[in-house]
C-alpha cells in the first residue's frame, strides 16, 4: 500500500480512522452522535460515512424513532469486515482437556463458532491449524480466506526476537521460526502469546480486574504462571519469559531441600497433597472441588489450609517484588476453590507477611486463555483496520 500524500487525503484518512475507531468503541452511533464526538461538519461526516459504508467497513443497522423530524440512520462497524481465529494450546500431560480449544470471531467480538479439537500424532502444527480453520469456518459459513488473523495462546513463553515458543512440551511447537512459517503458509497475520498473559487480558476485559489501574495474575493449574498487567500493557520480558514463576527456586545450599515453585504448588504437588489428606483425584481442581464438598470436615479444612499456605508463598513473592494494587488468583485450581480458597489464602498470606495486597479470585468460569486470545485477536484486527485507513482505502 502507498502512504497517502497531500493534506486533503491525509485529513480524510484521519477522519475516517477516527470515525471507525468510535464505531468500534461505542458499537452503534447516529450521524449526529458522530458529529458531536468528532467535531466534524455535517457534509464531512456524511462523506466519511459514505466512504466507510462504500468500502464495507460500516453498515446501517437501524433507524431512530420517536423523536421530531425524520428517523436517523444508526451505523455500526460491519461485523464481516474482518475475522479472527483464536486457538488455545494445552499441555495435556496432566490435564483431561483436549489439546486445542478454538473459536472464530468477527470484528465485533461475536463468537461465530467454537470447538475443542483432539491432537493427531502425525499432524504438523500447520496441518493442525489448517484443520481448525477449516472446521470453524465451515461451521460458521465463513470462507477461510476471510480470516485475517490467528491468535495463539501457548503454555510457554514466545520470544518474538527468535520466533521461538520456549518452555512448551507439545510436539512440533517449539521449532524456531514456526510462527512466521504459519503466517506465510496461511497468508494471514499470526501472533503467539503466553497463556497466562492472555488469561490476564480476559480478566481485565471481563473479570474482577476491570477498572483496576494494574494487577498481577497468579495462575494455578497443572502448571504455574504469573502475568503482570501494567495498565496500558503486559510485562512480557525481553524473551517473553516474564511470569514463568514455576521455575523460581526454593531453598538452596544450606537452606533446606532443593526444588522450585512448581514442586510446591504445581498440579502434581496439589494432587499429591490432596491424596495425603484423603482426597485422591485425577486433577488438582478435582481435588479442591472434592475437599470443598466435604467441608466442614477436619480433613477438608486441613487440606485446604495446607494448600492455602503453599499458595501464599508465590503470592508473597509477587506482592513483595511488584507491589501491585491487586492480585488475582486464577487457573483451574482457583476457579474450583472460589471465595472459600481465596479467604484461606488471604489469611495465610497475612500470617506469613506484613503485606496487605488485596487478593481476589477470578470471576471467569470459562476457558480464560481462549477468552483472552479472542480479546487479543479482535483488538489487533480492529487496530489493523484503523491503521489501514491511513493508507489508500480499498474495498473490503
């Protein structure tokens, strides 16, 4: 594309991108509301809307009624202007869930198709993604070629500098250059992000972190993770590894048994702890659910108390180092434990440290990683549409 030259063309592009941004943010607006928000004149507003509807970026979705004068047209962004597919990859070593959860969304954020996909041993990552795209698009009646972005949520750290997904145990997915190869083969934009980072995005958009200036999210499931939301952005680190708290060592020479945070409160550690208190279960979240169902028995109280003491350790580490205004407990264990586990963790945290960082439990009961991948993908697609209006505008 060629950058617009000349003040009139540049001004027109700025007006169009500002109008599109408002429609994306507000959902629906009348011509008068757009004039008020943008400060544009009536003729300019009409010209902008004519351009946006003519190129398929905006549509008329209704008319006002009940007021004086003729009914006004109501505009919104055309949902079919862009589509995004979100895929959450899961390390199924200690999880009963299928290895791939995926959804197809339009630019409004509406979910048009969603499904779980089993792994196929002989399939490459490209084969897997093509299968997911084909199935979702067929279910939604959307041509595969209309998908413009793929957002991956990975149980590891994505290093964009080397185009490598690190700390991931899913066969075929840690090969350097994979994300770029997917983008080239599929002819669409592809991005990868840590699963816990995406869960934090979902928590900010949909959960208890809405309105918070910043927060830390601690993930407790089969694995551990930590996301740091700085308000305007997430802290990802130089190589994408910020938040891999499971690797934080505990003890050391002269300070007790060696190990790391995963050994203390990872999924396997939680199920082992639960079994010791008489609550054997196939997953850590199942163990927590079973124990809660046995309250107020002495064994259930003892297990939940011991688990809370363990969770208080990474909570104290993050609170002391980052001093966030809020810490959100998330992941399958936190979802299963709910307010009962949160209260016990908070009490253990206060017993162990003088810190009084507010602690909340996730408000999301759905797959937070997939929800966050949807939110991140839709946001990126919207930004690309707005940015494209700074260049020669072509029909969608």
